[in-house]
């Protein structure tokens, strides 16, 4: 398959132009061309079409190769420009090459033209590809630079233990500018108590011996303020040598919060343990009180049984018959004192007044309203009023339950 090229030919001699085209076709090229012989013609051709190569005669009546080369440079289009001439001097040719002309060929050596065209087209394509790559690389570098410079965390490259690259966030955390940091050992900023461990992490990370990828430590910034940072590390190649890419985050506030939470938790644990011990002590005190109460009750009951009742027996022997009823009531009272009836009644019905408790006790012992009135030296109607109030408090209103039976059921 023949090579296809688009050729802009600047030549005033039709015979020479046909010779050039013939030689190129003979060399396997399929040539689409346009011949011009003036500056205006060249500019029009450049504006209206794209070309793979420009071949120009050195000297023409109204135009020459140097002016043609200047016009091509004005367009900023990188295509090969080759001078073909029969009378160009060596010094002139060298000067043309220095100005940027890609090659010159004498008309008596046109056999070199086709190889020269192939070479220069290939070189032009290489240059275009290089420019595209360079443009892309610069665009990517600009994007990366924008990301790095605007990142919310510090980004630093460390090689040989020294800062090679830092972004604005690193400068902010360390309170230093770029000039102060680049080339300076990173461990200058590490808190002395953490320095040995972090240096060990750095070395083992470079040697790929299992150092943690993320760790926290303290630093001192340019003002001597201690801060906590968290560092994520990746080993990279930097200009042909191993280095670490570090992502630094200032976690000082997080550390303060964690410390506060830890102290609060410790205080809560201390308070809970103190409360537990106090509860144990309180239970022991309450148990002791209950024990002493029981002992006191037993003492009272024993004293009533051994001393007071004996006195009542003697009183009963000498008292007149009309006093026997009251002595019997006194005996029941003493029995009740030694029993839990009143305590249970108070516990179950805490709304009862002292007078109502007294009347409840007498009703339980079978005394009628008239007897209660005489004993308490109050009117029978007052006793009946108390009985109605007690029934309401015991929720016996509208019930068929008898107050006496109800109270006697309370043990």
C-alpha cells in the first residue's frame, strides 16, 4: 500500500515541480499536492488545508524559502519544511538549518528527498506526540497540585528522613513555611518521647518489614505547641529512590475529647464502686437495726410476760369484781404490744390517725362503741363517726364486710 502524503510545494518552475512529484511517486508515495509561488498563495493554502510537509525552492522571482519558512513559523504548525535548490551555498544552508528549517537537498541529489520526507514526518509526529504527552502531563500535574494544595489533610513526601514536598496543610499544622521545611529532617518536629518509636516505624516501613500503616504521635510546631497527629504512610518511588508519602491529620481536638471521655468513664466507674460499697454498708446497718429491733421486741415481750403479767395476776386477786373487765383489757393490751398487730396495721393503712389506730385496736378486741366511748372519755357519736371514717379508709363503704371481722383478720 502506497504512502499517502499531502504536500505543499513552493516552486515557480513547473518542470522542477513535476520532477519532484515523479520521484516521490516512483519511491512509493501517493502525493496530494498544491503548488504555490507567492507569500499570498502560501498563506491561503495554509488557511484552507492541512499539510504533511512543505517543500520550497530556495530562490524565486517573487518569493524565497526563507520568507516561506517565516510564514510557516507564524502559523505555529509543526510540519517538516525542506528546502530544495540547485544553487544554495553551504553557509546559507547551514544558516537556514539554524533558523529551524528541517533539511535542505540539492536538486542534483533528489534521490535523498523521499527518505528525508519520511524521516521528517516521523520526527514531526514524535514531536507532536511529545507535546501532547507534555500537555497532558502538565494538565494532570496542575490537577494533582490543586488537589494536594487544597486537601483537608497534610500531605508530605519524606526521603532520606527529610521533607521533599509539603502541602499548605502540613505548613499549617507545623506552623512553618515551605522554605523552612524542605530539606529539613522530619523528626525535628516529633515530640522527644515519641521520636524513637516513629523513627523505627519510618525505617521498618521503608524496608517493608511490617510497620503499621496508620499511627498517632505528638509533634511540636514552630511555636512549641504540642499537637497530636495521625499519620497514614505509603512507600513510593520519588525521583528514582524510595520515599514515604505521608497523610497527616491534626487530631488534637479528637484526643482532648477521648481523654475527657476516658476520665469521665473512670470517674463513673469510681462512683459506681463507691456506691456499691455504700449500699453494702447500708444493708449491713439496716440488718443490724432490724436485728436490734427484734431483740428489743423480745426483751419487751419477756419483761411483759415475767414482770407485768405477774403484777396483774396479783392485782386481779385483790381487785373488786367491777375492775376485772379493765384488768382483762389491760392483759389483752399487753398481749397486743408484744404482737405485730399495730405495726402491720400502720404498714397496711398508713393514713390512719393515732386515735383511729386506738379505736381499731379496741374494736378488734370486741369492745362496743359505748364501751370505747367510756374508756376514751368521748361521746358514743364521736366513736361512730370514727368508725365511718375508718370504713372509708379501709374501702369498706358499700361492702357487706363487718369492721370487727375485718380487723380481727389482720394478724
